[in-house]
C-alpha cells in the first residue's frame, strides 16, 4: 500500500511539473504572439510611411514638371520678346520710370564690358554684395522675367548669397540678354553704390 502511494505521489509530481511546463510554454507562446503582433503593426506602419513618401515624391515630381513647363514658357516668351522688340509693351517703360530696362537683340547692350556682359563679369561680386534680393525679385517678376513660382524658388534658398547665385543660374537670366539687362537696370536703382563702384573698376581696367 505504501509503495502504491509513493507511485501516486510521483505521478502527481510529474503531472504538476508537466502542468508548469505547459503553462510556461503557453506564456512563451503568448509572448511570441504579442511580439508577432507588434512586428506586424510595425511593418504596417512602415508600409504606410513608405506609401506616404511615395505619394509625396509623386507630388514633388508633378511640381517639378510644372516648374519646368513654366520655365520653358517664360524662356520662349523672352526669346520672342528679343526677336520682336518693336512689340514691347510700353507699360514696362512707365513702370521703370526711365528707359533703363530697354534692350533688344538687334542693338548692343549698354552693359557689355569688353565683349562680356556686366552680369557675367561681376558674377561673384554680385553674389557677395547684392543685399536687396527681395526687391530685385519683385522687379523681375513685374517685368515678366520671373514667374511667381520661380520667385518663390529663389526665396526658398538658404541665405542671401545662395539666393543671388540661384537667381543668376536661372535660364531666364543666364541665357537671356534681356534678362541680364533688366537685372542690371534694376540693380542700378536698388544697389546704385555697388553698381557705380563696379563700373569704375571696369573703367580703370581699360
């Protein structure tokens, strides 16, 4: 009888041990399930972030395409204006208050210095010294050289010198005689001291 009781006790202990093992395994399974659920949530969140970034990229690409189209339209209109200076709107002269901004493809620019345009020759000086950038941008916008979007692009650059550099690299300025002449005429009003100093340097170099 005593031997049988011992066997029963052993079996009971074994059962209890197995129960503990089963509970531990269940707890481990529960933890693993939670980890899996958490991982799935993280993956879903990352997927949503990726989708949002893709949508943002698509929107940015559309904006870039629109800006390129606007640049092309502006350049075409500038080229057309250079080819047909006689059709130039006289309101431009009125807004300027003087014929500072007049230029044409058939007549030489008064801002040419030894075969090089003033803007190109003094590019680095302009980048370093032009202060009234916003005023210059507003004038260029008024005279149709810059669109609203291009003006905002220039303003978004970090720092005054970066804005001037970005402006000078725009096709409407860099590849357009009219654009350069307009810029010089504007600078004669907004940065008169600097312009006079640079012109004196050119005279001294002759």
